[in-house]
């Protein structure tokens, strides 16, 4: 009986070694493929003469995953074999950016199950930069520059000097922007995300300076534009020091081994693109006051149109990221951005700032320059990890305008209602005034 068991185990071991005895290799250890693109690789099996015969006669298939990231299949119907190895071509197609694996499996003739052979081929699916992204970047750069010229026409240099002479507002904004926001983003990332890549994406966004859209929203919400532009300049200038500080301290604890590259050049470009057009607007204001007056009148409508255009084009250019959004990203982004708004309002209220100043500080704190976050992530992380990390700033950019838009609509409704009251009062007041004058005249005649 023991002898029979021994023979059975020996036969089983021989069968397993026949399956696992193949030396499996690919002509590349790591393959990159574009989304909607394809690439071909060769799988090579080496073995003894008997094992090569098994390769020819057995059924083979390709295993791949995850299914939403890539697909793979054999291109030809059978292996091409010589005296010591067999080769077969595999076609790999990219579906969505990410990472995946491809491996081959052999059908076990006895158990009728697929047995995978190691090693698996690592596949990276990359996103191809489309023409829409270039159009979006060029369009946004152009319209934001023109709008900064328009804002320069509305800028009051005397008020800016007064703000800088007593910089209570900028100091509050600096504290909320570069102390509260990074810490909130770091804490929210640690609390909500398991993936360190997503944590780094949120933290990078929270450490960025104020964005250009903050000035537009300040105009629409009736905030202090002079304070807003001053704070945007100060925060962008300060970002040259604050971004490296946060990323090389707390940032290093999020994703160890990452070679973080601070985009100093892009930050400087942001400064220049802010200073030059606003300076042009100030010159127009001094040399051509009538033109500046017209520009001031259309500033709010232009801001509305620009914000709508930016949202539409950004949605089209980054549509692939919507498929990567999760509820965790939305919650983390909401917690970070809306806490920034609340912190700006609370600290400004404590220091008894005026309502327009509170609006400017809160908006400047909550709205971040997501462009700097995108560039930093793309320089510091390899694709597609950089694209995955950038989804969090995209989620934050989507969440940011929601409370501002609600407040703007409430303001419009309130103004519309009070405008009706004002019209009614204007109609009544002349009659009241006439009646009062008549009573006064009667009283005067009676006295006489």
C-alpha cells in the first residue's frame, strides 16, 4: 500500500514539475502602453524536449488584470517552437491609466483547471497628452491674463499701499493659507486615504498658494479686490519658501523615497503673469481713465463668463479623471477646501475685519492654485502615478466653487428682493413727502 502511495506521489510530483518546470520569460520585463493603444510582446518558454512537446499539445490562455485597465490575448493560434524553446506573441491593449499584469496559464489535463506560470509581466498604461489639454492651457492663460489687465484698471493703488502699511488682512490670509490649509490637508489625507499617493496629492494642493480664480470670485461676491490681489501676490511670492518647507518636512512622511521637485520656475511664472497684466491695467487707468471706467463696469460679467468657460473646458480636457473620482476623494477635498473658507471667515471675524475684507480673505484662503500642484506632482512622480495623485486636486477644484456659487445666488436673490422694496419705497416716498409738506403748510397757516 505504501509503495502504491509512493508511486502516486512521484507521478504527481513529475506532473507538477512538468507544469512548473518551464522557464517563462518575456522579451521585456516591464511594458508601457498608451490608453486606446496596443503593444505586442513575446512570451518565451524554455524546457526539456518532453516539456516542449507538452507546450505544443496543451491548451494555453492569457490572464490579465485589472480588467478595466488593460486587455491581453494571444495574437497567433499556437507556439512557434525550435529545439530548445517556444515563442508566442501576446497583444496588450490599454484601456485606462494605471498598472496591471499579464501572465500565461496552462490547462491541466486532469483537473481541467488553469495553472498560472510565473513570472507575470508588469504593464503600465499611460495617458497620451491630447490636443484639448494644450488648447485648454492656452485659452486659460490668455483669458486670465486679459482679466488681470481688467482688474488692474479697477485697482486702487492708494488702498493697496494702505493695506501694505497695516497688513492685518495679508497676515491673516498668510496664516490661514500656509498654516491652517496644509495642516488640514495633511490631517484629512491621513484620516481618509489609505493610498499615500492620494495623501500626497491632497497635501500638495493644500500647500499651494492662492489661485487666480480667487480674484474673480472676490469681485462677484462683493469682496475687497485690492486686498485680494495684494494677498494673491504675497501668497505666490511666499510659496517660494513655504512649499519647500512643508513638502520637505511633512511631505516626506507621506511618500518615502519620493524625489520631490518644487516647481520654482512655474511659481515665478505665476508671479510674472500676475504682475505684468495688472501693471498694464494700472497704466491704462492712469492714461486712459475712460477706458478703465468701462473696464470696471464689465469686470463682474466678464468674471462670470470666464469662470463658466474655465469649468467647461477643464471638464472636457480632464474628463478621464472623473472616472477615477471616489467618494473618499470628494469628502477629503470638501473637508480641506471648506475648512479653508471657514478658517478665513472665523479668523477675520475675530480680528473684526470689514465684510468685504472677510470675503477676500476667506476666498483667498479656500481657493488654491491647482496648476502649481499639478506641475509639482508631474515633476515629482512618474506617470501614471502623477495622474492618479492629480485626481485629488481636480476633485478639490470641482468642490471649491460650489459654496461660492450658492452664496452668489443668495446675494443675487437678496438684492433682487430688496431692489423691489426700494422701487416701492421710491413710489411711496414722494406722496408721503407731499402729504407732510401739506400738513406743515396748514399748520403754518393756522398759526398765522
